[in-house]
C-alpha cells in the first residue's frame, strides 16, 4: 500500500522465486547475454509503452522466467502465458528489439551450434515465431547455415554450406595482420 494515497500496489506470487541484490548493483533493467542472471527484469516486453516484469522462477543451469505484462486497466501485472512459454521452451530469456517489434532468443548448443530465433510481438496474442537462423561450425572445414523464415503463412528454409575460410574471411590490413 502507498502510505500517502492508500492505493494498493500490484502484488505478484511465484512458487520458486528467489531474490538477491548486491549492494553495488541495483540496475535491474535488463539481463545481458552471458552475464550473471538477474532476479527481476523490467522492460516493455509487449511494446505497448508500459514497463513489464520478468521474475526468475528457476535456475538449474537454465534460466526460467515468468513474464508479467502490466495491464493499465486493472493496474496490475498479469502473467503472460505466451511469453512465459517462449522462455520455458527455449530455456532462455529473450531480448526485446523495439524498433523491429520482435523478441529475440539467442541459443548455443555445445561448442559449435548457434541458433537465433525471432518472434513478432502482437498485442493481445502470443508471440509468433517468424525467423530462425542456425550456424553449425562442428566441421573443421565447413560452416553450415540454415535460415528459416515465415512468410505469407508458410515456412521457407535455405541451407548453405561455406568453406570455413570464406565464412570467417578477414580482410588483411595493418589492424588485423598477425605476426
């Protein structure tokens, strides 16, 4: 409750929620890829101009967040099943690309398989997967990419093989020249 106005603040409940704040680090705005997990993430996930919330629910090698969207009519955070399922299915929290109105998930499997998935954000609906890119570098001589796009209600996929030296081509100049 707000002591001045007696207005009730939104309340959230999570079965497995744990919360820690280090005294020198109170920046809870967003989780950065490959950094320490944060218990709370405040960001506009559904791109409606209002700040939403993700709470860490489990951490056992994979971060699982429950995602809550702020409902301005009810003045409270409501669990968003679609975004929470997106996090659980990918075992990773998404990032928000507000310019392109997309949620992006970056995944890594083992040493050599990188996957990027992009989802369209549509108000009042679950995120819609529209793009996936895989980069497979397991072979020492070849890099295989697989690009899938959802266009006009159909998936289109293109797989390409590149010689490793072509895919990772460096231009030789004074800044990249090695002894």
